[in-house]
C-alpha cells in the first residue's frame, strides 16, 4: 500500500509541479505587460464627451414606440446620439436604439463603424479590413449582439469592435492583449472561456494539491528511522555493530562498524560503500539488494514484499534501504560494490 502511495504521490506531484510552474511563469509575464497597452487605452481617444441637448422637436412618447421593440425591455432612456434624439431600450440580451422622432430602429452600418473606429484609434495604422460577427466570443466576451470588427495595420495588430446596435466601442484588442489572454488562460486554467476563475478544473487541481500535501505528510513520517533522531542524544552512549561484508572478486571478507539503529544503506554509504540505487535509498527502485547470512532473517518490509521476489527473500535477500542495523551480521554485496583488496592496498585504502 505504501509503495503504491509513494508512486502515486511521485507522479501526481510531477503533474501538479508542472501546473505550479505554469502559474508562476504566467503570473510573472502577466505582471510584466503594460496595462495601458493590454487594454488598448494607450491608443484610444480620450477626449471628454459632452452630452447633446435634446431638441424641442415633437418626440414620440415611450408608449408610442413600436410594441415589438419594447417586448422584454428592462429600461428605456432618452438620449442624444450623433445629434439626434434616440430611445435607448435595454433588453436582457442587448440594447436597441430607436429614433425618438419616427420610431425606427437605428443600426450602425459598416461605413459608420469604420469612421467611429478611426475616430477612436490614435495609433499609427490604417484600416485594412472590416468584418462582422456576433458577441460573445473570445475577444468580445462580456458583450452581446452583433458587432463590426475593424482591423488596423499598426505593429500591435489592433482590432476595434463596434456595436451594430449602438455604435459604441465594445472592445479594443491587440497583440499585447492576446498574449495577456493566453497566459491568463493558463493561469486560471479556463481553457474554453478564458474568464472563469472558479472553473471545475482549477478546483480539482486545488483538491489534488491538498491530497498531495496530506500524502506527503504521511510518507514523510514513514521515511523516518530511529537513527534520524540520534542528534538529539549527543551525550548518550552509542553502540556499534560489526558488519562483515563479502563481495564477488574480493580475497576475503571485510568489516565495518555501524551504529546500531542506523539505516543500513546510509550507514554503508558513509564508509564509501555505495550500493546500486536509482531512488537514493527511497525504497522505490529495488536495486540495493543485499543477502543476509543469518539463521533468523530480518522481517521484510511492505516495500520489500513488492520489490523483492519471494524466491530471493527466502534466500535472504533484502533491500538495504529498508533494513536497520541491529546486531553483528554478515552481508553478501553485489559485484563491484567492495574495493578489491589488491587495489585497496595499492591505494593505501582500508575499510574499517
């Protein structure tokens, strides 16, 4: 069970780590982008708008307007647009402008939209194309209804969206905003809509990250041995065990003294005896097998049950990273682990 939890923790940690890296990188890039360029306000006309004066000409009353244009209306307001009095009728899914003099619906033509966009844009660039669409989409989210998209030839690849029904500037988009939007999508993990910060995916990742922390806490305590806390007993008496080591290619056994209660894998490493390992003694790779020569073999841990075949366990094989030094023992080590006596003598190196 612990072996499975360890492997699951490792791979889930890798996936969460990738997402955390994306959060950090996207957050950094979002903070580096100029907000004025992202919003398009740097190239937007900022002149003050003076409300027009409603003329004294006879105007239709709201109840005199065509009924089909008032169905489902939430509000009706009288205002002046381009020198003409109009009723602004707000519906659930958009706004309709109605001529206050004759009751006709006012819409913005392609020609008018192009002029409005040119008046709004102060950058260096000309109109290169005009297209029509319906909001909301990725670049007009938060709006509704038809729009004209006017594209400019500036270096920022500016696009200005003008409402068909009202002639208002809906959005100003450019390459800065598109870069911002891409990394914002990565940051909040809302890949379809780019705007929902409470989407199911990010909530799921947050819950998995919480599980990752809890499982890591459990695995942390499982990784401790008594020898990890020996520093708390500095003045205490320490007992050693004599470990006799036998390896293929050596003339005779060699002996080392290891502290009782210490981890066999780590203690041997302090004597320059490095057992094969990929996981560094984490109990995952099963490479640090040693053979115990004893009448009573040490009990195999749950990790060893999964990493060492039963046949080898019965022969005395165990994982050094899972065994504790308890008494004098004889170990058979893998080939190449021990230094040959002839080379050790020539180098002036002894294991003791």
